[in-house]
C-alpha cells in the first residue's frame, strides 16, 4: 500500500507531468476520418502534377490552401447555395492573397498595419455568428501565411513569385473543390448534401457587438500586429511562424489557450525533427537522383498533409506535427542543405504562443481588477 500511495509522488513528481502529457496527446476516436484524408490527397496530387507540368511549384502552397480552406468553408445544402457561398469565399481569399503578395516588398510598418486591420475585421465577424467567425479566421490565417510566403519569395535570390500568379493559384484551388462538389451533386442525384466538415460550427445566429466582443477583437488584432512587427521589423529568419502561432493560441479562455499552446509546441517539435531528418536525404545526392528525390519529398509532404486532414479532430498535437513537417519540407526543399529552419520554427512558435498567453494573462488580470474595483460614488 505504501508503495502504491507514493508511486505518483516519487522523485520529480511525475504524476502532474503525465497528466499534462495525457491532455496534450488525448485522442478523440470520433475525430479520425480517413476517407476525407484520401479525398484531399487525390485532389492535392492533381494540383501537384499540374504545377510539375508547368514548372512553377512555387505557387503550389497557394493552390493547396485555396483547396483546403474552401473545403473547410463548404456549408453544405443545395448546390446553388453552396456554390455561391464558396465563390464569395474564393473571391475574398483572392483579394487577401493579392494584398499579402503585394505587400511582400513593403516596409514592416505597412505589414503590421495590414495584419492589424485584417485581424480586427476578422474578430468582428463573430457578430454574425460562430460560422462567420470561423470563415473569417480561415481568411485571417491565410493572410498571415501568404504574407510570410511573399516576404520569403521577396528575399530569395533564385525563386520569385508574382502577385497575379499567386491569386490565380488560390482561385484554382478553390475552383477545384467547387468543381468536385458539382460533380458529386450530379452523380448523387442533385439533392441537398450535409456539410462536408461537420466539426466546423454552423451557427449563424447574430450577436450584438458587445464591448467584450469588440475588446477581444482588438486584443487579437494588437497581438497579431505586434508579432508581425517583431517578425518582419527585426527581419527574423522564418519569423512568420511567430504570428501564425499567436493566432492559433489566442482563445477566449485562458485554459483553452494553454492547452492549444502546449499541443502546438509539442507538434512543432515533432514536425521539425521529422522534417529535418527527411531533408538530410537530398543533401547527399546530385544530378538526376536529386531531382527524383525532391519530387519524392514533395509527394511525402502531401502525404503528411493527408494525415493532418485525417487526424485534425483526433489530436491537435499530432495534427500540428504532420502539417509542420509537410510545410517545412515544401519551404526548405529549394535549399535542403540549410536545416536551421526547423529550429527557428520551434523557437518562433514558442515565442508566438508565449506572447499570446502573456497578453491573455494581462487582460485577464486587468478584467479581474476592474471587476473588484468599487463603484464610483453616486451623486
């Protein structure tokens, strides 16, 4: 009995550590969806082959995110309603892509201002319901990713990207999913279909623009703007991961933010290690074998994305690991002998979630202080 009672309180107090790890890697069996992942891989391979054929793989990320985010935003229902909704989403995404790509060579102050404005407007979308906020959050996340890609391409000496081509790639990815829904609608009898990603909230109940809602939108905007200023103002290598991590970590509840931040950090570390090991392969081959190896790693990146789609609602930490590994492979493949990106990615993810948690802690403390303050004396 004595041994059993002291097992959880032994040296190092491993009990609380195990409890935290179990929460970080907790799995929801209902969140595993392999058919959805296989469909994504099929469509992503189509895009990959197209960009192989035209020789412009630099635009593949825009097409992939256009496909994935339009799929996530698909509301279900009749095809006319779905197509019009997704067309508006694709049009807004094209504008966001154009704005981010055009700002690739701008000064960091303009980047900060644009990030603040886009994030603030996205936060105010919660007035139109949880569904609209989820849609705005997708656009907000894509803006930060596209901004980072534009700055990276602007700094690259041997890879270049054009704004119109990035917009066309995003629109092509969105159009591909709209075409798939049209084909499925014809094959299945032109009926009303359920929402493809059922886990995305569908509530469109409008809310009043209350002061807490506006304040939280402003806090998110300031946090993302500040991380963008740090990332690009200080010219941090791969610094755009910092605002991305901050967006993910900014949750209304501090407890939710802490759990998501821990999961993202664990996933970033696992994904960085996996990508670093895979990127060691092309560094030791040359000529035709190098070309074949690079093409194979691009397929591996898509397979990792497929696993991310499958386990997105199964476990967020492992989902982050799969997406991080795939993204790092695509980003670092043009210069595979430089492996510092993996370490920078983990470092800036740590800084981003830490910055977001610090802001939430400060705002929570201020809110509690305001609640305890005595009311002003009446006349």
